[in-house]
C-alpha cells in the first residue's frame, strides 16, 4: 500500500534522520530507554495543567507497581464518582515509563474529563512475557476493587494505551472476559500490536518502516518473548478464537506503521463479533505520532477525538 507522509510528519522524520537518531537495535535496553525519554521531552507539547497529579502504589505479588493518578480540572462525576482510563504506555514492552507518557495522560484526562491512571508495568528484557501482562491485569483489578476510594465509578472503567500499551489494553479486556474479571466499559487501542506472526503486508512494505522499522520490531520481540509465546493470546490477542463479548473499542492506526494492518484487521474482527467499534486511520502519519503533539497537530486532533468518544461512551 503506497504511503505518502503528511508534510509535517515528513519534516519531523527528516529532522530525526538529520539529527542522527540512533537505531534502537544498535543500543542496549538501558541506552534505548534514555534516548526515548530524551526524545519525548523534545516532541511533547507543554503539559496541560490539571487539578492534581498523584503517585500511586499498586500491590502485586512481586512488589508494588508504581502508577500515577491524573485528575483534570473538569471531571464528569455521577454521584460523586468519575469515569477512569487505566493507561498502559507504549515502548515495545522494553522502553517507556510514567514520564515518557505524562503529557499524553494529562491530555487524555483533560479531553475526556475523566481520571487517568498510568501504570508503570515491568519491562523486558529484565522481566520477560508475561510480566507486563500480569502487571496490567493486576493493576486493573486493584483499581476496580478500590474504585470508590479513588473517586472512580467502577461501571465506567476503561483501559487503553499506545503500541505495546494498546496490546496490553486489548489483553486486559480479553482477560476480564475469560476470567470473569472487572467489568471493562471500553478499550482504546492506539496503533496496537495484536499479532506477533507478522504475516500482514505492512510488516514487509518498505514504506511502513519509518521510526518503528521492521528490524526494531524484531528487536522488541526478541527482548520481550520467546518463540513459543507468539501464539499465546496474552501476547497476540488476535490469536484468541473469538472476540465476542468484549467492550466497545476505539482503534487508531497510522499509514506508515508496520502494525497498521494488524490493527485494521483487529478492528474489523471486533466489529464482525458484534463489538461496537470506532475506527480512525491516519494515512499520512507514522507509528508513534500520538506522542508528538508539539510537532504534529494530528496528534492533538487524535487525542481530542478520543475525548469525544469517552464522553459519548460514559
């Protein structure tokens, strides 16, 4: 599929190339984390001012999971309780943290007029699959169980994330269905990874190999999992036999993205299974654009559109 970058996306990509942006596959995980954080400080817009931003510590079998609770100035409350988005950051399960996605979480809280809780799940290769999945499920369950204390309406609990975080959000939604877990009211999947088979054309097209290159996808996969894990639905949610009974979904994809086709297919399968789906495709943007609101206006428009969806959902 031919991909033509929007003018601003093309300019950003060229600037990254001219600046000598290193290829992640040439770095250690620690080096990649440092670079990713530094890059977000350049591409993030000014952080929206909220009512409060508070640290959380979520109990887990291996020890506490750090998290951060965002409360916007305008909050949609019913009987004193507000809707909540449990957010999982992107970064290939290897990089990213609460800081890299701080501005994104602030923006989503502001646009959706809801509480956002960002979860700092364990990263690979120090903690391979399914550690991140376990943390995502544990965190969501704890938030649901303690919803009232946190000012959250448990009936309006949603999950979401970008890239690897979108994968975790999809898996949490499936896990809740499979194990009779907490009720998930909606799932926001921002260019999600859904199928590690990499069978889709976008995993081979040279036009999609921008920033998140095909070789970087392999680097992330090799850090995160073993070959035997690829077909496990907790890694590849598209591998589950049925998507029926899942919560309403907002799925976003980008044109210049190896994950484009699997995200598109997952959205279609959700719809075919009877799940209400809102699908938004940004043909002229690349993977990762959602966290670049300082440089790419489409990122801000995407966040605003998700906010509208939240308000219509609950």
